[in-house]
C-alpha cells in the first residue's frame, strides 16, 4: 500500500494470535529422507514498507516488543535451524526483492525497518514471487499486512481480478496457503483508501492482522503446510492443494454397533477394508461402523475434530447413511495394539436401513470458504482493528484462479475416501 514513514508509539495488547515456531524436527534426518524430499529451497520475503513499521518498531528503553517481532523471529529461527531443509533464501521486499542473510532479516524484525519503502503493491509482490521465485522444488513465504490499496478508489471492485491477474502467469500447479495472525502495532497506520483519514498516528489500541502466504507447487505447499506450519495459532485458508488420498479403512472391531462385517476382507476378527456388508439395520437398531483416517499429511485446519465434525460428509445414493461423529485419536487408541492404532481420526457412519443392492459411497471433506475470512474483512479501515481491507476480495481472486485450474481444494474436495455398503 502507499505509505509514509511510521512513528513508534502505543503499548502492546496481549490479545493476539500467536504463531509458534515450526514443529521440532529430528536432530539428524536419514540420508534417504533428505534424498527423497522434493522440497529443496524455501524463500522468505518480508515486506518492508512504511505500513509494516508499526509491527517492527525500534526497541525502546523498556525493551518491549510486539507480538509480530516475537512470533516472526521465533518462526524464522526454527526455519533456519530445521535440518530437513536444503537451501534457505531471505529477502526484504517492497518495490523489488533485496537479498538478505538470515541474521540481517532477523535484525530487521527485531530492531525495525531502517529505510521503509513508501509504496508497495500487493499484486506486484505476488507477480514477482510467483513468476521469479517458484522454480521446481521451491516454496516461497511472504510476510506482509496484505493491505492492498488500489491507485483509484473506483478500482476496489476489481481487487479480486488484480490478484488473479498477478498470479495468472505462474506455474500451472500453483497452490497458496494463507495464515492469518494478529499483533499489537506501535506506529502510524495507513488505511487502504485515503478518504476519511490519510493516516492514523500513534496506533493501534487493538491488535491488527498480518499474514503469511505460502506459495509453490501444490504438492510442496502441502508438504510445507504439514511439516513446517504446524502448531501455529493462526487462521488458515488453503487454495489449490492436491486432493489428498489419505490412509483409511473400515475398522471391524473399533466402535461398532449392529450386525455387519467387512465384505472385502472376510469375517475374520480384526479385518479391515472399505466395503461393509450389512445384515440388519433399522432406525431403532442402526448399524454403525468406524472409518479410521490418517490425516497427518493435511494442514492442521483439516485435522481439527470440530472442523471435521461440521464439514465431513458422506456422498452417495443412500440417504439412510450419514456421518454422525468425528473424533481424534487418544492415548488409548494409539496404545491399543489394534488396527485403530494406525489412525489419527475416526469417523462414525450410521446406517438406518439395510441396502437392497451395493451402493458406492464417498467420505469427503468439501472445499468450503473458512468463516474467519468474512470476520477479518472490512470495507473501511480508517479505524484500525482486527480486520483487513477487502481481504475477502483478495482471497476471491485466489479461489477464482486456482478453481479454474481444477487442481484441488477449490475444485472439489480436500480429501476423498471411497466406501461401499451392500446387503449380506
């Protein structure tokens, strides 16, 4: 966005989204693991326009810091120390990227921006990163407030188009994961639209958002999300990830009710498979079976039991079958010694009528727009708070572009598990 230099001020507000560092990794990965990992390089871009100064104020006499400084510093440190990565490259970015060392970029985060840029275009940043810094084997992360200020107020309705156009020439397998955080802010805030106010000095009384956008080949973004963006207390939205084929099976012993068996594995004890033969089922005495799922390869958003409970669906031509419960693994299941020990989640399917013929089903996690996007969006940021101007329009542009490429979460489902029920 267009800015002027900011002035450090105000005090910290502890109520903020706090990203933890990437999950700890083994001290010494095996040579085979390193050789087979397709993720070869991570580029990190830190926006250094004047609008970002309030997140990175120069340290005062009280040595206090913002959540942004603590959060991003810890994340960068863990990324730099991660032994499973090959190359890491660090950049300051405004009108163009400037190569930095890890130490220099960390100093900018800790000590403040020495020469802030007066103008930063979000579409220009996206265009540069997506078209110059996403070679095979590479993932790039942009850290920014993502406040997009069109040159003319009349161009606001075209923000989604501007974002889609900025990424239109990028690689065909592009995926983008968006992580949203909040932090206290001490400086001058520059609203996106210079209407009511040009700037807000001595800001801000409430935490304001910043974001990490992860861009790259869809399979590598999925790998990066699952391994290096874990344990972040952040909102998430994912675009273009590959529809996952997760390890799964119907568990014949775990959580079962009614009279049925796993048809494609036989009636032997402990058998697991995907086809359930139902001998009897009614509304009064339904058949219930549990599908074990290993969701470790999915982003954390898609592993949250509450999210799965609301969004996991069973598709097929049998209205008498539905998902009634989704639970995460417990210490008891992990130590059980049974087939359930292999899975991270369990979906209970209830069938209230015996099928007349074999019916194919799909346990699916549809691509749905996260509810937080609208909550974090504002059409007027002249009074700064925990919202971003036109955030929904920016993500609309992402979704429109990547859904058109039919590559994953925006086209159909995050994951699909084929199942079937049949009469015995």
